């Protein structure tokens, strides 16, 4: 098996750690651009193919801007994510708004941006129509229920709160047409971190057949089909990446086999990957601060779950290497832990690592998506900075680390604007 090319070299990490205090997240601009162009190339057979970056994966405006310049639209599911697009000038059909349990105000905000609204329930049709107005283009999210198995991260579709049933779909399109919609999209999101080619083929087949069924039942021709995101990344060294070229040509075969005979082509294929666009091209850099040997051996680092939740929350694997010690012999199993008063605050459990010492830099790999963005402030631990490594080798801070002032900013008010006292005056009382 060929060794994957490391995203960051040891000397790059050492230089970054000399410039910025650990812990921090770092992203590799060129590798992200390359990833976008690889995905676009795989679907170049499809005129109008669009990849909407799932903003929640890495909601840093600098990253969303880079992805947009590389050819991605944006997939948003909250007001803040819509505002990121608005501030970057990403508008109209470059934005997809897929939300769940949404208020009319949020639909209004999405409509103001001209975003494609992707409805998650039949009851939202009337709400949208009466409060916001039926847009020209409307999309629906399909939940296949027992038809598909889903996967570990996203769960079983039958138990998932997202989307509409197959029986509901044709009537929903029909109703929107009666209310004035003239263009229609179809969407699903059933897998996450999926590395199996066949799973994406099943998704494409399922949606293509559903589009045919909708046409047969209603006469409505869907113009775009969004296969969702969910392309996985090889978090474990022994895993292989999904072959994007094979994905593209597999979808093309099904397109020609199912959609063309039904008179539904040309039709735009869309995806909304988050993880696979930035995940492997970002890392969390942290320093060893303690070693401890009790019932187990522990390596304590200066990052914690505030910086990266996935291991603590899902038991997710993130590969960890020690800078300068990649070739050193393994020295037994350790738990790599943070400082939270929460026993889930572990980046790795029973992980074979070389002998590391306080001061050593550790790289927690594949932290470029669902990493910083899932961070929190539990225990008063603050979220770290994000750094972009640019093409010319320079490093640019694209988000500063939080400070104690940020931490107190939501509880301290000017006396006049609120009944809450400042924490300083609380102390004095
Ligand atoms: C989270 C999410 C995505 C992105 O998922 P990845 O696994 O990061 O590719 C895409 N679409 C929707 C609706 C999502 O909720």
C-alpha cells in the first residue's frame, strides 16, 4: 500500500508552532483546492454539476471563500451559515438551504439570499407559501426509511428526523406546482463518512428511480438531483480513499441507464460534501504537557474536546503522530487526553505511540472538518485559533483563539442595557 503524502511536513509544523501558540488548527489551502478540482473533474461529464460545500463542516468564512473561488457553492442549514454566504457575496442558486425544524424567519432569510430552499416536510409547503411565498425553484429532501440502511454516523434513515417519505413526495411536488413553482430539485442525505463506492451507487439509483416515478405520477420533470454529502475520508492508516473518478463514472452510467430513457436528461447532478473537501487537509496541532502512569498510561496534551469533539463524542478514530518521531519505535499503548473534568476527553484510547515527552508536538490528523466547528466552551476551555497554510508557504491566521474576554462577553452587559450585573459587580456585592 503506498504511503499517503503527508499534508504537512514536520518542518512546516515546527515553524507554525514557533509562530502560534498551541493548540491550533491548520489547513492546507492548495490541498483543499486540489480536492475540489478532483471532484469537479470526476463529474465534468455532467453539465451544471455543482458541489455545495456543507458549511457546518468548517464554517470559517476564509475557508468558505477559498472553496467558492475553487468552484463550490454552499450548503447552509442555519441563519449564521446564511450570513457567512451573504458576507462573502455567495448568493442565488449557489446556496442551498437544507434545514430541519425550521422557522418561517429562516426561510425568509434564505429566500432573501435567493438560496435554493430544500424542504424537509410536507407541512412546510403551506408555511413557506403563506409566510415567504412559493419560490420558482423548490427542492425536497427524501428519507428512504427502511429502503436504506444508512450508516454509523448518520444512523438508520427510519429513525432519522430528516426528510419525507416516498409516498409523500409526488403530492408535495404537485402542490408546489399548483402554488406557482416551476422548477424542481430532489435531494437526500443518507450516509456520512462513507467509503464504500456501492453505497453512493445505491443513493444515485434510488433518487434517479424516484425522479422517474415522480414524472410518471405528476408529469413534473425534476431538473437537479442532489446526492447529498457523506464522502468519507480514510481516518485510519489502513483505509483507502473513495475513488472519485469511479464515483463520477458510476453515477454517469446510472444517469444514462435510468434518467435518459425517461426523458429526464439533461439534468444537473449536485453533491454537498463537507468532510471530504477539507477534513484530510486540516490538522489539530497540540503539545504534550504531562505524562502519567496509574492504572493506565496517559499522555496529557494542551488541546481538549473543546478543540475536537469527534473522538469523545463518537469514539471516532483520528490518527496521531509525534513530530520528529514518525519513525521511532512504538513504546506501548497510551490514552491521549485533554484537561476537561470529563472522562470522554480523550483523543485516543489504548493507542500505540512512540515514547513522547512534555514539549513534543503531536499532530491529530484529519481534523479539517467537523473539528473546530464542533468545539465548545465546557469547563471554560476556549476554542483555538485556525491557521491557513498558503501556497507560498506563509501562514495566515484565519481565526484567532478565543480569549477570556470572549468567554465573559455574553454575561457582562453595560448596566443600562440589561438587568444582569457585570460579573465584576457581582463579586463586589
Ligand atoms: C452534514 C451535512 C452534509 C455534509 O456531510 P459530510 O459528511 O461532511 O459530507 C451535507 N448535507 C447535509 C444536509 C448535512 O446535514
